């Protein structure tokens, strides 16, 4: 839902509320490492896709799905690749009802090869 008094968002919702009776599921920030410990060094699309796969696995562990997500927090080391990040994100989220979102540009993440980290909040 977006209030008309707010600017039109680019691929996210300005506001979301949790209906009564739903429980919340939070994920930790997920990084672009697969189960074998591999990182696609320098590849924004591959790292974003892996992070979102990891978020999906964390959501599933909490009994949630991508359809339950109402908030994403995205940390990036550079904003030049936002079109790539958004395009890959849209493979996972409901673009007709996108979650609220915060984007934070950071000087670096926990490992120098990491370009992106994402955490999610879902209402189940």
C-alpha cells in the first residue's frame, strides 16, 4: 500500500501492516555464499540471486515463503548496479504487491568479495 502523500516508489511499497493473528519471521542478513562456500566474485546478478536464494531458505526454515515477506533491507557496496539488483529481486518477490524496502550503501561487508547482503521480515 502506498499513501498518495508519499512519492511513487520504484519497485517497493511505502507502507505495510501486519494483520492481527499473524506471527513474524525475521531472517539474519544473508550473504552471497552457496552451500559449498562459493562466491561469484564481482558478479552482481549471481551474488544477488544467491543472497535471495539464501533468504528464501531462511524464510522456509521459519515457516515462511516469499509471498509472506513484507520488509527487505538491502545492503550494497555500490549503487551503480541497482537496476541489476532490482531485476533479480523481482524474480523472487511479488511485484504486484512488493514488500517495503530499505537500501543502505555501505563501505564494505564482512568479506571483501561480498557485494550485497539482504535480510527479510515476513508475516505468516
